[in-house]
C-alpha cells in the first residue's frame, strides 16, 4: 500500500510540473464546454447526456495520450529497470500509476463542474442523474487509463504507445455503433461490448451492476496485462 | 545452454500468455454472469428511468402467457425541434421494455432511413409505435405518446409513451375488454362531462386496462325489454346521486348484485345515501371526516391512511399518497352482517374525527368530543358479499363504498400521486382483475432550460472559455516558475 502511495504521489508531482498535462487539461475542458454548449443549444434540456457520450469518445483519444509516457518514458530514461529492481512490486507500480492517472481524470471532471452549475442557474437539473453521469465517465476513464498504461508498457516510443492505446480502444467504441455496419442480430450481440452502450444508463440516472462489472472487468484486464507485460521483462 | 534459455523463455512466455488469456476469459465470464443477474438502481429524482409498476405487472402477464410481442418504434422527423426529446424518450422506453421482459422484442427504426420496415407495417407518421402480438396489433400515434402542457416559457412536452404501451399490452392480452356502467338519471357524475367534476379523464385512465365506461339510465333503457343492469356489465358505479334512487331502481341494483355483480357506491357529505347500503351493512353517519394531518393548504382534506386491502397494498408499499376531498364517514354496521366481509380501505390517522360542525379556528374545524365522533374515521370500505348473506345467489359480489365521490372525478385524479392508481385499482378489484392491481405513474417530462439569446453568449463564454483559459494560465505559471529555477 505504501508503495502504491509513493508511486501515486510521484506521478502526481510529475503531472503537476508538466506543462503538457495542463495543455491536455485545457483541451479536455474546451471539448467538454463545446459538447455541453452544443448539447444544450440543440436540445434545450437541463441534462449532461449529450456531453457524456461525446466526452467518452474524447476520452478515448485523450487518455491514451495522457498515459503514454508512464512506462515508455521510464524505459527511455532507463529508470524502469531501477523501479523494477527496487523494493516496489510491479503491482504497486501499475496500480500507483493507474491511480495517479485516474486522479488527474477526476481533477479534469472537477474542472467541468461549472457545466452543471450553469444548468442549475438556467434550469432544474436532476442531481442524481448528474452524479451518475460523472460516475459513468469516471469508470470509462478508469478503463481507458488502464488501456493506456498497457500500451505504454509494450512500446518504448511514447507516441507509438499513445497511438497503440487509441487503436486498442477504438473497437470498444465502434462496436457500440455496430448496427450501422452489420445485421441487427449480430449487432445486438457485439454491441454488448461497446463502451457507449454501457455508459448510456448512467446518463439516465441508472446504476446497473452489469455496466459497473463491464468497466471493472475491462480495467482489471488491462491492468493485469500491464502487470504481465512488466513481469515479462524478467524472462525476456 | 542457448537452447535451454530459449526453452525457458518459451515456457515462461507460453505460461504468461495462457494465464493472461484465462484472466481475460474469467473477466468476460464475470461480466456475462453480471449481465444475466442485473441489479439496477435508479438514482434520478423522479425515478423516471425504470418502468412503472403497472407496466411491469403487464409485462409479467405477457411473460406468463409466453407468446412473443414485437414493439417497433419509429423516429421523429429529423430537424424538428422536439425530435431529439421524442426519439430519446422512445429509445429509453423500448430499451427498458426489452430489458424487463423475456417475450418483448423491440426495434427502433429511423423512419427516414428504413422506409422498407415502415412500408411493411404501413406506417407513414413519425413518432409512431406499433405493438404486435400474433395477428393482433395496436398502433400508438404521436399524439398519444406526447402531450404539450402549458404555454409560453412554461410550455413543456410530457411523454405518455409508457402508459400508452401498457394500454396496448392490456388490449393485446387475451380478451379483457370490460364494460363498467355508471348510473345516471339522479344527478350522478357523468362519464361524458369533461370539466373538473366530470369523469372523462377517469374514463381515459380506465382505458389503460381496456375498461370501457358507459352510462346506464334505467328510465331511458331501450335495448332491454325490462330495465336491468346489462349482461355485459363487469361493474356498476353509482357516483354521488343528487336525489334518492327510487326503490324500484335499487331493486334492480340488488338483483344485479344477487348475480355476483360488483358495485361502486360513492357519496359526499350531505348527499343522499342509497338505502341499499343499509342492507349491505354499511352506515354513513352524518358529518364529514377531518384530521389534524391535512393536505396543505386545504382545511377539509385529510391525508388518508391505507389499511391492508388489496386495492391499496401496492400504494402503501410505494408510499404513494391518495388525496381525498371533503369525505363522508363510511362504517360497517355493528354487529357485522352474516355473509358480508367488510374491510376498511381508507381511514384517517388516530388524530382524525367525524366533524359535525361547531367551532372553527383559522378556517379549520376543531374536534369537540360532545358533538363529534372520535377517530380514526374510515372513508372507504370494501365488502365481499357471499351467498350466506341472503343477498347473493351466485358467486361473491364485491362492493366498494367511498365517502368521497370527488375522488373519482377529473379534478382529483391528478391531485395526489396515488389518486389515479387508487381509482384504477378500485375498478380492477371490482371486476376481479386482482392480478392487474399495481401502481400507475405520472408522465415523464423533460427538464427544460430557460435561456434567452443574451444568455447564450454568456454560457458560450463560461463553458468554452473560462476553464481552458484558467488552466492554460496555471500551466504557463508552472512553466515560467520551472524556467526561472
């Protein structure tokens, strides 16, 4: 636990002094504002549903870029070997870095808190639905950060790792829109694995155990694969 | 040496791949198990995202029947202002129906794109829902799915789709068309009157279960050789006669009851009490029911408590309040009549009483033990009359006596969250559709923003500019501080 906390603090410090993180945060807030503005002008509704589905897609591109440096950069600087031979376990390393990314995402979402406040000023939003929408976005962020970490653990080049992360996550978005590509029956089966389908309920105020399990399973798989990828350095 | 190292790497790699694959498979299995045993919690304020208890009851009936039901919902017209809300409401509904039932299959069709499906079903209008079960089919039009309420800035669009689909389920479930007659000719409440004192909205609510409300006038009855309650009557409602019902007509009602019929009798304080109530062991004492627990701001509207009757069980479980207006006390006679089982349906709290005039403070009556009757005071009772009573020859007759006739009018139907359910469940119990008794809900409405053209600029700046600029300034500060070090 102390190991996780050490890595978490270290990564947050790196984020805090890294201008790139601020640039990503600014882009994220701009996109959030844009989706929010388009959503309310198109629908006139005191809701974050349009924002949530679009923001999930934006997360798909932003988060692998945000997490790409975690292992790729350590490897480039030669500090990964040091970390792996230190008393810290690979498990602490993976979880610490993942938690740091997730914390940054939570701060990003906190930055969008002005949007529900705008809704409250001009209307009467359903706060239960607002809360579940953010919960859904945070679960998506958790899974995408884990995927970004996995891609970062595979490649030495940061940019390549970021792009690999996006490529890995794209199918989870595309299967949500499967009905446009394949027949109804097949679409129904494969779309069960789409991120947007599992985010949809949160946008209506519903917390479904299947949706939560989906995101938890996705996150767990990617974190486990990251752990295995780091461990593989011992026998490769 | 090199060979053994390669072997070791191969073994370790193979093991790692196998374990990873197993973990991924285990995660997929965990998800599939969770998908099959879903637990859903609706955290929205109006609980509008999960299906109403009434719809769930009907879906359970369809599931029990087994034959598949196909729901095809067609999109709204693209580019129209309300299409987004309409499509989203329909999509949410069909998704919930699909989730809640084993036999219901749902399709959402973009009418502009999928013309073939529209032509196959003969649908030409946007925002239409087609519900099919075998050969039977019910088409639900846009005007039945959505209702515009209010005007100006207060104008909103209510979604009535769930109730409409539930009504379609009722129409498609076996042959459940029932006729409920309302007695007229003595100044009773009229099903054709559309004002607050009428029953037109009640008739619409009853339609949800395919119950038809028809007038019955013994004097002008031309379709029978002798006046009588028609054979197709599932129940008879006598709602607040303003003049006493002639004995001859009361005999006709008793004859109907003798055949195992069902009757709803509703009176108000001070209105004539049908004398047949006495034969059924029901007493309507003088006065009106009051309670310290009142519906604000009305001084004559006690908050009723539900007693353990089938009509109100689900309302009690869901804590749905039924609002009554000025109510007359309704009591079973003591001692109870043989062969008549009476149950209190609505009554006041222990702080309630039967008020018979006297002192009034701040517009509210006060309990005066010397003239008033002590509470709790019952406002509605249900009777099951068996052949042991000597009144019934065949089966068991059901009678519901309410001390508040307004409870069944348009005016009070939407006054309390439980009112429409109480009315519909009363009739369901009377006609013997006990398995349909459930809570019906209110329409879902969209939460609109009140934004003017000037507000738009302000929102654009706040949403798009403020956050990113602050973050960029912070980032620039951090960058400058690091360079300065």
